[in-house]
């Protein structure tokens, strides 16, 4: 099973700043990595698929990068609605499909 | 618009059974893999099961294999999760999601399953 480790667990930033979230895989997942955003009481929403492709309707301030074992999600110029929990997910060697444990992005 | 609505959750005793349903609308269900993903209270996401477009290929997490059964009825635009021999650790919000081979999009709001005596 491929383990995804996200860091940091919590990131405290102010609106307008840039957020950089990390996801590291225990073995290569090629580019088969996705990112999701989850707000309290809501279902997760797909942000990025195949490491760097924005999903439909996702603002350009969200970008994904990486391949192999190291991936980043960058959010430029944070908006108030961006404060949420973010998860990465791999589908390289499945089953099982696995998720990271999440990074909580909170307002500083 | 694309919508997934889960139902069937509730309170059940350990060892009991529940059947979850997912009603799909706004897209052709038979064109997509479908999946169930759960989230224990205050915890992260755990993939549970996926089913191919025709139901010919089915996958389960080890934690539910032999106890849960995923199925679909494309004519009724529905996906199901039969859960037997439920345990306390199965307590979670169960989300239905479109996809399963690559990524999940969109997700339903989920239905809460609580396993407690």
C-alpha cells in the first residue's frame, strides 16, 4: 500500500499570502496524484488531478506540481474562502486508493 | 447539474447491517466508475470500494472486504453499499463519489453511519 504523508499538519497564514502544501508518497506514483479541498460540513471538492491539472471551475490561484514521490499544492494570494482542509490522493498502484492525512490551512 | 445524494445511514448495533444508496443525476451513470469513501468523525478520508461501469470489476479496501458489497443499477441511476457485520470502527460519514480509476468528482454530501450498542 502506498502511504501519502502531508506536511505541515497545520499551516497558519493570512489572506493575500501564498500557501505551499506538501504531499510525499512512500513510492513513486508517477503523476497519478489529486488534491481535494474540504470545508467544514461539506463534501470534498476536486481541485487538481494528475498532479498539475486544475479541475473544472477551479481558480487559477490553485496550482499543482510534482511527479514521482514529491508533490506540492500552491495557493497564490489566499482568499478567505481558501481556509479549509486539503487532502492528496493517489491512484497509481491500486487497490487500494489512498489519501494523505490532510493539511489544515487556518487563518493566522 | 451533476448531483449525488446518499441515503440509508443511521444508528445500528455492532454486528448489524445497513444498505446505503446513492442516487445520481445530471450525467449518464453507466459511463462512470462509482465509489464509496468514508470519513470517521474528525478524521481523514478512507477509500472503501469502487465498481466499474457495468459492475464487472469491483474493488474493496481490506478493512471491509468480506463484509461490504458494492453494486449498481444503471437503469435506476443508483449505486449501493450493503454493509454487514458492522463494527464500531465503521462509524463514519459515507460519501458516494463519481470515479474510481483516476480521481473522484464530484462527491455527495454523505450519510452518517453510527455503529454503537
